[in-house]
């Protein structure tokens, strides 16, 4: 039963996170921060799955945006999660300690 409950929780988190990722783009220098471009990272952020190559590529492109995502009250709970930190580490991106 416990396995079913945790998979249901993950299943419910994906649509919520996807909706939150559709927030308006933000400019950070030469990078346009579009959280929805990181949709390929959702499976790795909501489960123990490893991030895909596409996820890591997009995350590297949007690395300057991570502090903005961490400061955004609607995205903070996802980007400050242990899985988000694991995704960043697996992709070779330093996770911002201070923003």
C-alpha cells in the first residue's frame, strides 16, 4: 500500500509542477528564463529517476535562472527539494547555496 501512496503523490505532483512551470519568462542577462523549458526534468525532480540528457542541457542553459526559481514562491518548493539538488549534481551544475 505504501508504494501505491507514494506513486500517487508523485503522479499528482507532476501536473501541479507542469502548471507552475508555465509562468511568464524572465530575462537574466542574455538568458531568458522560461521554467517550462525544464519540463524534461520533471520525472527526475518528482521521482528517483535519473535526469535525461535533454534535462541536463536545458538546465545548463538556464543555470543563471536557478536563483530566480528558488526565490519564486510558486517554484521554490520544487527547486529546493532534495531531488532538484540531485538533478543539478547529476548534471554537473553547482546548486546555488546563496542567492
